[in-house]
């Protein structure tokens, strides 16, 4: 759900639109006041900080959608996902920080939004702040944990998410291995998929694809947000005023936001963020110190790595990039594969009459991480037109990862060949594509830019 509201911020600023186009768009936003009576707030830094909250609200979902996308059951009226979005002062960068919903949090003293009962400060899971005190308590809790002053609040539910994805014509995601979750109904084969709003909701909600639960789900949500930005900025929506207004209206009519987020803010972002692309965005999850921190009366929580988390939020306050930046270098596209290149042993052969081709291919594969022998050989037989990868069927996943680095190569299974894969370079060889293994959900992640995680 948080991807839809985040996109509302990023895309509306990326369009370079005029006052006549956006005037009146904000009249459809449902308003909320999360900053009422707030005191002792963090000092404001440079840039704009938006707290994006996705709830499990499903009141407007049809019976057909409930059945199709496994959305039955009673909502908990809590935050399903949370993220902190920082838009830089120069409007050239957006940093998206995922906050695990099960994070150990210290709830500040407050009055219960439903019962009116006063509560003393007490430990909770982060997503409970919304259930106990709504948007206001959620903002207070996040500010207390991060030290980052929140400038704007955006909230979206299941229905809003689906409408936003459908409004941009769906989104393409790529998965290096099959993904199946019996709870959400997600069932994807390995490879690229074009998802509509309901299917996308299954993808970002799934927690039972592997044993990593919420941590792996946050990675998928970040990947999906990058793909959503890519879809919007590359589909021509931003260049068509009529189409843009249609999409923007759908987005804004689907969210709840604070009173300060309106037409003037949209115009300010629009003028500053022209040319925004996935490479302009960066994604990171809060560093985790303990994935299963026990708390009496609450159960297992996610405890942040305090020193590293503090450095992360200091960077946001100081308006510093979270990823290395090279002013004149275009980021290289990297393909995500299932098996890490460093674990794949490769013997290269030159299947052509071109001197030095074997060495060239060996060097290129090694530079992207493959464990080559560094001793290329000359292939037997006639000149080979198409590059070939020979592999033992027991190492088929490694072969597919290697094939991703050699687009167009022929895959040939050879029983009994063993663990070493054989690449015979053909006359069609042009280059090796950079690949990397899918990030493993260890709870400690480096930030990545959006162009590094969208489909190639």
C-alpha cells in the first residue's frame, strides 16, 4: 500500500506540470490532522520528509476482489506497512527508508483515540501506534524513534493501492525464482510478470514466500516501488496532460493526507523534480540488530541496530545521499539472478578463429564476479556461431544465472559434466552483462538506487 502513496509524491513532482493542470486536484484528498497539539518535536532539517502509511483497510473492496485476492477476514485497523520518504532540498533525489511494522517501539504517553483512556509510555510493536492513537500517535512514535521531523503524512488502504496501480496501466516485476504464498494467493513462476492492481497487492503483501517474513517482504515492496516509478516515468503518462490529470486524480482521491499537502506543494515539487527517474530514488531498510527481540506481554519484536540506525537517520536530517554518487557516470544496469556469481565455476573456450576472444570472455565474466579458471582454452570442431553454455543438470540454477550474463547464449545440458560450467564463445559474442545475486534477507541491507532493481 505504501508504494501508491509514495508514488503520489514522486510522480506528481516528476511531471513538470503547470498550475492549470493541478489546480483543484487536492480537493479530492481526504484530510487528517496528525500534527495537532504536538510538542517537543525534532528540529527541522533540509529537504522534505513524508511519513507514508499503508493500512489494512478493506471497506471498499468488492466481494469478487475479496475472493480473487484473498482479502477476507477482519482488519486490525493498524499499519500494515510504514516508510519514511525524504525528498532532497535540491529535489534531485528521493530516499525511501522502510520501517518494519514489528519494530520494537516506545509508545509515548497518549490518550486512546477510541476509548479516551490515558496511557502512560509503554513498549509496543510499531504498527500498534495507529490502532491506539491513529495518525497523530504514529507520527509522534516515528519521530521519537528516528529523530526526523515529519513534514507531511500520507495514508492509503488496500483499495487505494489497487486503483493506483491500475491507473498507470499495471507494473512489470521480475522474480529470479518461483514465488508462492497460500495466504495471499500469490503464485508466480520465475521470470517477468505484468501485474494489475490486485495481483500487485498480493505481491507486496506476501509474507510466507520464504522464512524471512517481513524483511523479505520489505525488499519486494522496495523493488515494486522502483518498478512503479519506472512504469510511470517511461510510459508517456507524464507527457500527456489529460492522461496525467486522470492518473493524478485517481492517486490523490485514494489517499488521506495532512492539510499542508496541497496544490502549492504539488507545484513546488513539479517544478523542481522534472526528469525524475528510478535512478533518482534510493531504497534502504532500517538496520536490524535483533530479528527476534522478546518483550513481555508483546512477544517477538524487531530491535533496530541503534548505532547504525542513528547514522542512517542523521544522513536524512543532513540531506545526504544514502548511495555513492558519481556526477558524470551513468549507473550500470545489473541483472538480479538466483545464484551468486562467485559460487559458479566457469571454464571458457574460444569457439571462433578470433585470437584472444577466450581471454576477453574469461576476463569479463571474472569482472562481474564469476569464478573462472583464468585459463581459457581453444574449442574443438568448426567455428561456433552462437555462444554455448554446457552444464550438468544438477547445476541448472547456476547455468541460468550464467546465461543471464550472456544474453542469447544456448543452454545445453550434459549429464556427468560436474560442477564446472563450460562457456564456448561464439561469433555472436558481444559483451557480458553485470549480474548479482538477489539480496538475502539478513536484516542488514545497503541502500540501492531504483534503476538497480527494475526489470532489465
